[in-house]
C-alpha cells in the first residue's frame, strides 16, 4: 500500500487549538466522522432520532479507541485522517478485501492500521511496515516510492517460486494530489477571485494594522509573536518583523531590510469533478496586513523536501511571484527569528 500527503492542513503554531484539544487522536477522529454523518442526516431530517442514527457498536468502538496509547509523531498513522479519500490503485487481494469490508474505505483502512503491530519504521518517519495478520504486512510510503510494488508484481508473474513477498494491492491515501491538473487550476482560480474580493476591503480610517479589533499583528511561525505597540503603517510593520531576532547584528538587519522594496504597498484584509470552493475557513490570524504578507505566510511550511504540489497552484494574486523580494528576504530572516 502506498500513501502520499499523509499530513492534514495544520496550523504550524505550537499553540494551535488542534494540538491543545487532541483532534488527532483516533477517538477524536472517530467522533468527528460520526459528527459529520449526523450533520448530513439531520439536514435531511431535522427531527431524526439521534440514537437511531448512531450504530449499535458506537460506544464500544469509542471506548476501544480511547483506551489505545497515543501514537507518536514518528508514527505515520498519526497523520492519517478519515476525511482524506482513499483510492484503490491496484486491485486488492481477496484477503485484504475481507479485512476492509466497510462503506468507507478511509475509515476501514485507518482502523485496520491502528490495530496493527509495527514491524519497521524509519527515524525520519518516511516509511513504516505494519503487521496486519500472520500472513499480511502493509508498507506505508510516499506515492513516488512504489518501485517495490511493481517489482514484486513482476516477480509474482514471471518467477513465482522466488522467495519474496506477494503483493496484495496498492492504495493511495491523499487529498489535493488526487485531483487532476484541470481541477487544481480551477480551485486556484476560484481562490484567486475570492481573495481578490477579500483584499478589496479597505482599512478603516484611524485603525491600526492587524486584528480588526485592534489586538495587534500576528507573526505566526513555529510560535506566535504579537506586537506590543499599535502599528499604523508598513514601515512600522517592518520594524516589528525585523526586531524578531536576538541573534542578528545591526549590519545584517540593515542588509536584509534594505532589500525590501521602498514603494508602499496596499494594506489589505487577509486570511492567513469540477471542484467548487465551498468556503474559506480558519480566520484565527486574519486582519489587515501589507499585501505581500499572505504570499510570505502561505509558504511558511514549505521545505526543500516538500512533495505537495498545492504550492504550484497558489492563487495568482497571492503567489510568491508577485512579491519575490519580500518572500526571499523573509525566507532568510526566518531562520533566526525568536518564534521560528
């Protein structure tokens, strides 16, 4: 089995509400899945009996999930979510199909993986091998690393007596990467139109930058920095950003700061199979910021090893191509920020 984009969109802030309340536990994911199902049913029949909507084994399954030990960050199972689709790439064997009998393949797969024993796992959490039964094991890895599966299939067909594992099928567990390029471009275009409309909102006269209630600007990296004094213009905003390091010398700060364009930018309201965007969510860090700020923040979590091609479909008006200098300066400056 193969997996890509295992990680759901989490806020990288260590203070995030998701981590504080444990949304990534198996029990929490199970409850959220049930919650969504109840919502669908109640929209169809607002007077429905909630007891009838829950399965007879709900309480037993929840207790089972809650009794399990918390899975560490290096365990790839902790990154799987029932909200992500699971696709059969190569047909599953009858034995595996029997283990995954469910109307929801994602839920069935996650449940099966959590019940399995770890046979092997890398320190950098790039792959895992789990014992499903006495005769079946599953490997979780990136979608590009499927040479092994094809080789095993080739051996089974052309040299069946050779002592090697027998392939039982290939699954892909992912989100955005499952869409084709046309669909991804359509989503990007819709987001571009939505954010262009959002950015047309003017800052009220006499209002400081940042939170619309005047609670300051937030610079979210691994931790959050919030300005202590009101910020009224872009120059003061840069003061806030370039005082975020205890390591940088005045010369280094001046060198980077002088690279920033001197022309003033606008101050905008921001938000830190044809597919249609239903809504823009997670407004915890919203407010009025320099127009390049979203371009910087959208790629905060981008690393040289990132495989998520969503970064290739960022809305055009927010793309880092619009603000290359500001983006590059922040990438350099980020390494020595107190909240990075």
